[in-house]
């Protein structure tokens, strides 16, 4: 499975990239037909808080789109 990571407003270290890839690789247990996962990381606020970052993961599986 391909894992595409896009970071907006965040400097992505190799350690963080490895942790994301490790977590997303678990998707294959639940969706073995998954072709690609797109991970978007975004910094939404400059102030430290629980909602400072936003993460969105989209898994692509062959077939029709489901929302």
C-alpha cells in the first residue's frame, strides 16, 4: 500500500514520518484491498492547545466511493 504524507505548516521529521507510516500500515489488517492512504497534517493554530493540529486520513480502496 502506498502512503502519501502531506504536511502543511509542520516540519516533518524522519522519526515522525516513520511513526505515521507504522500506524497507517495497520489499515491493511482491516482493509487488505486498500491501494493507497493519503495523510494530511495541518497546523490550525499557533497557540498551544488540544486543537492545534488537524489530521485527515483518506484510504483508497478499489470500487465505488463511499462517504
